[in-house]
C-alpha cells in the first residue's frame, strides 16, 4: 500500500536562481514525486556502467549558476549508489553549478558512527568527507541513525524527520489506549517525541542486548502495555529480527494490538518472511528506500516523503525556515 502525494502549496520564488532537481538511479520514483511537487521535471542525467563496472555520469542540461538538488539515497546496492552520487556531484561541480545540495533520504553507513571495538573505522564520517570533497555544499538528510552524524560534516546539514508523515497515518488509525514503544534505550527520545504529539501518550521500553551485528536479544518490557495498542517506533528496520522479537514480547505481556513505524525500510534477508509470521498488524514505513510492493510483505504500508523533501527544498531555495516544518 502506497500513500498518495498530497497537493502542494507553492512557496518558492521563481524569480530567484532556478531550481534544478537531479537524481541518480537509486530512487528515481521519489525524485520524480519531489519534482512534481515543485512543478518541475527531473533534469536528464546519463548514467551507465562500463563493461569493467566503472560508472559513467553526464548531466545533459546546462547547470551553470543553477541551484541544484541531487536526490539519491545510498541504499542497496550501497557502494554503487554512493559512487554514483559522488560522480554526479563532481560532474555538477565541474559544470559550474551555482550551489549543490545533496538530498539523502537514506544515509548508508549511518550505523557505523563510532568505534565500538578496537581497529574499527568510523565510516559515517568517511562518507561525510567524501561527499564534501566531491562537491556537496549543503546536505539534506532524513532521520539520520545518529544525530551526531551532522557534526561529521564541515558544511551545513538540514536534518529532516519523517515524523509528520508517520504521525498523520497513526492518527488515521483512530486507535484508543495507545502506548509508544521504544525497541531499545537508545530510541527513547524518538518514542517520547511521538508520544508528545499524540496527546502525551505513555511510553514503554524494550530491554534489548545486542550480541553481534544484526543479532539482538530482548529480555523484558519496561512499562505497562497490557490491554493497550502498542506502536513500536524506530528509525529503520533491517532484517526485522529485533522488531519481531519485541512484538512477540509485547504480545506475551498482553498488548491487544501491535503496530510498528519506521522511516527507513531496509528489509534485507528474511525480513518479509519474519513480518508475515509476526504479531505485527502493520509496519508503516516511508519511501526513503524504494520498495517493491509486488514482492514484499502485505503488512508493509509505504508512505511518501516527497512533500516533506519538496517543501524543504523550496524553503532552502527561498532562504526561509526549514525547522518550521516540524513545529
């Protein structure tokens, strides 16, 4: 199920330097929706691989002096999409673009934001350096896995949140006696922010311990979920192992219905099979990462963030407040 793009209110000033929307091959549908929201077309870009795997990029229209916004999530295949983005940024820089803003709906490598053990790389910082070197002068990111990633950049970063889109859907469920559930201690602030927007609904926390990458154990629920509609809130869902285990624990603790919301639907490996076999009634996600509705779980609801990204782009171009989108 994919939510329809709502009608837009024109905010940007056409009299200023022209906006140009460009995109790689990672999520062309989202880029098209954003461009339609802004009453524009996605600028033509030629992207093709050579026989040895190298990527060729050529911008087909003049970008001289233009306010360029490049929309490209660095999702699977992460390395190819990242390299494609870097080359596109370099092409714009060498073509004398007026300003280059990198719009990243999903920031790949965002989970590698610190050294958890000796001799590890902080890859999220490396990606920030690569984007800046390639030509990005500003970055628009959506629900970064760790807010400190903004500090990895030496250029301006606008950190957007998908919460307005997700909250609108939660309200449409018309459920009573809801409790917002954080899947771990680190996500408490996110769950509390959602709860505040939902008439100060109560929150609960799942005690989770991670023993290895993509491996986690859940032990107990801190808070009252018995007889309530539990809504699990996270920034991303990868293999869905932790999410499903948490949902099973909530069911055991007496939750009468369980939903889950997350911005980024990575949904790798056995994620869809796990969701279909879980007590989760619906998993509400966004199209920050492209989803194939014909192959995935029917429990996944995909909402569009095109209006949110388009509004942010319009405000950046028009030099007006971006933070007002979340007030």
